[in-house]
């Protein structure tokens, strides 16, 4: 099934079920008022939401037409967003552009940081930024959402807690990153609010494309309407989502509705393109000694989408414009 | 007024008002079911909660006796916890013990990291830890809670968004910190769930002790029943809470219920003692070349409390025992 949230209804939106084709929806508030409530009581709500989803997929005559701009983030806010960096080609290029090596430990100990989860932009909302000098970038990633995960869970058991899958535009302010990371405490100002995809889906919606706790499909990004990259999300992912969940839960339980991100999808095969400007700029630095592609300007747009093998959109497209804040 | 949450009532507890002496309480659910709900609608709920608080302070005959063990964290979970490190003597000692200097920028750019907020331990709950080898430590800090804060707010305007004040035991797993920070993405496994004080209070409860957006009282810690330290929270705090809120909000709005921490309270005057074991161990390293005081073991207890000038507890005491997880 595919779940989303309307902007109406308060800080957590209003839970709706969307049909497979992403054309129609019905309210699910008799089952749970919000997606957060549904995931907190998943064993009870999931079968009922699934029944509603099947009805909707069979017959949309009583359903409403989907307007993507009316959607909030499926989780308008969450209690925890832990973002990994599981595609090592990305990490290798970052390091190579700096002239340094990837530590051996990075191949068996996931990189992951605590990201802001207090508010997600809607999938068609503008991204407000104070200044273009911040070095505005997108990052196209896959995310999963868990139910309650016990502390110190193993990777195998962690897999059973992955209930929903989606995409994220992990907005990054590149020029704020070096001074922030130099302080040693990780990202904060350099990682403002992100946007999730219009819908989150249960793993069964992906069919064979969900296996080994990875999504085996290309993640497509378009910058200002031009194809930017479509690297394979199932390739070069050093740590699968079960492993990432277990890493996140090593010293604490994860509460229902926790979002775990894959990090920027990146492949060793450079011909498939990248999932963020920083990556393209690093390839330019490696090739030519300096970057040619600028970061984003006010008015620039980004579109992030994943299609199934028959070219149907799975999660709907994230489509955002960069907007000057405070003008 | 003083606000707390009972463990009963669901994941966000049940909102209660506690009297000034911390002996009695009344339910506040007719005003807001939970503290999270109250802070989301603060301009409406605060005056009504305040009226209830005045009634309770005048007459406890219809109130219930307070049992601290029945309390959840006042915010059992929150959408954002951003923890600063505003006491530079602490940072200076960490660096000195390592033989390095504090960068000049640290004196005008706050250190702050994104901490887990998905669940707080109750003020009398045990701290579950898998292994003593993790290097278990407490950190006694002051926190503030904001209502909705606009992005890019200045420090002066930020001050008006500080609605509640409390304490936190920011549990730290010291032996996990060096490898985690070496990866460059900040704290995650090394900073598990923390515990807030039994009650959060409005700034007026502190009287003159709340000024310049700082709390001007000693923060007292006892380890296994012995006085450990009582540094002055109003002294050597390089960045006041308004400044910390503004730092947190530079590139994103803060949503209602955001918790901002001061970092370990530490003074240049070593005679007042410390607010964490790491600090004492650093002083030992600086004095003797190696630490003598061990980190915490299973069964060890920590008590954190702040008293007013007449020795009355303001926030109630955080009292926790370290417990082996999974036994």
C-alpha cells in the first residue's frame, strides 16, 4: 500500500491511502488520524490500511483525485531521522577530491549522523534558504521507516522492523559543512529541513525490487528539468537497510516512526550520473582540478523520482524550487 | 509554574501541574492532554496552566501526593534536542588533556550537536547499557524548551521563545566517542537516551536566578551518594540560551517543544567540582598524567539537582542507577 498525509488536519497532517497509480486517494482517519499514529500501532493498523488500499486499487469511483501540492510530507515531523552514508563510491570521491584516503574501517562500520526530524518540507514545497552563499545542494536518497525497534537488535531481526520505504531530498548547505565538521560535532546548520517523497510504500509494493534489504532500481534526479543522474540504488550500497537500522539501534531503542536514510545514492560507474551536485563537482575536481558546476541558485528546481520496471512512479516525484527566505 | 508528565496515558504521558514545593499535583488534561500539546499552543495554554498552578500553590487539599517514580520525562519524547557545549572551561580541559589548543573560533561560534530526542528516560528510571566497557558517564546540564521559533531569528528575539527550563542527565558512552567523532559525523551511538528533570518550570519560578538568559545557581551532582560537584551554571557560560537558540535556528525553524541544552556545566574554578566523570578524569590527566576515577559501573547511581537560595529543589532530582541491559 501507499500512504501519504494531507496538509490539512494539524501538525501531523491527515492520513490518506493513495492508489498504486498515484491518481486517487481516500481518507484513512477511521483507522488512524495520522501516519505517526498508524506506525505506533502498526500490527493493528497495517492490515486495516491494507484492506482499504485494496478496495481503492480495485475501484476509485468513490475516491478523490490526487493533487500533489495538497500533500504534506507523509511524516510531517518525526522523532528521529538517522541518515547513513552507505554508498562508498560517494565517500571515496569526497576523500579523493580532498586528496585523502578512505579509512579501512569505513567498509565495515557505517557512517551515520543524527539529522533534524522536527519538520519535513512537503514534496512540492519550496526550499527556503537565507543565502545562495551557503552552497545549496540536493541529495537524492532512499529512506525506510521503522516501527519500535529494541535496543541492540541484530541486523537480521532489524529487517523485520522496516515497515515503509520512500525517498528523501536531503537538502545540504555545502559551504557550511567544512567549518561545521571541523568543530567535530557533526552536521547541524549545514543540514536544514529535508523533503520526503509524496508517498511512503510498504515493501511489497516494490515486488522483486526490494530484496536483501535494498531497493534494486535507479534513483532519478533532474536539475532544472534536465536529467542529472540515475544511479542504481541496489548497487554499491555497502550496508543494507537492516544493517543501518541495527547500527542506529546499537545503544538505544528506536521509536516507531524512526526514519533511516541511505545517504546519497552513488555508483562506481560514473556514467549513471550522480545524486547531488557535490558529487558531480568532486568528479570535476578529480578530472580537471576544479569544479565547473555551480551549486543551486534561487529559482533552481530539483525533481527526484524512482520508476518501476514499467516506468511507473513508485513514490511520486519530489519537486522543489529553491526560494530566498525572508524576502 | 512547574509542569510534569505521568507515565500513564500513552507515549507522551499525561500532563500535570506540580506545586512549588514538589509535594502535590493536579491533572491538567482539561487544558492540554500532554506537555507537547501545551507547548504547541502555548499562548493559549500557558495562562490557563498558570491559573491552575496558582490554585494548587494556594491550596493542595484536593491535590494528589507526588510520587517521583510515577513520573515520565516531562517531555517523554520530543522532535528536536540540540545540545550545546557552552561552558568553555570544559572544552578547554578536554583539549588540554589531549595536548591540543581550543580554536579561537570556539569563543564566538557555539559548539552544538543534534542529539536523540525520540525518547527520554524518566527522572527515576534506570539507565540501561549493554556493556560497562562503553565508558558510562553522566553529564549534568541545564536545558530550555522553546515554542515555535522562526528560522534565522536573532538572539534577542530568540529569548522570547524560551518558555520552560529544566535539567538533563545527558548520558554519555565515553569509550565510543573517539572512534565515532573520528568518523567526522558527530555523536550517535555514544549519546544514548537522556533523562530530563522531574519537572520543567517557567522562567518566573527562578526569580532573579534567571537573568541574561542564564540560570545563576549551582548545578549539583552526587555520584553514589557523595557530592561530586556544584559548579555555578551562571558562570563561564560563554553563550547564553538565547544565543544557543539562535544558533540552532540559523538555517531552519525550531518546532514547538524543541529542547536546547547548555552542555556540561563547568567552571574555571576547579574547587567547585565537575558535572561529569570525563571532566574529573581530564583534571587528573592534566595533574598526574593519567586518570584515577573510573567511569560508572552497573549499580552506580547519579543524582542531579538544583536548589534555590533557600535550599529548595527547583526541578526535583534526577536519580538514576546504571543497569545492565538484556540480563
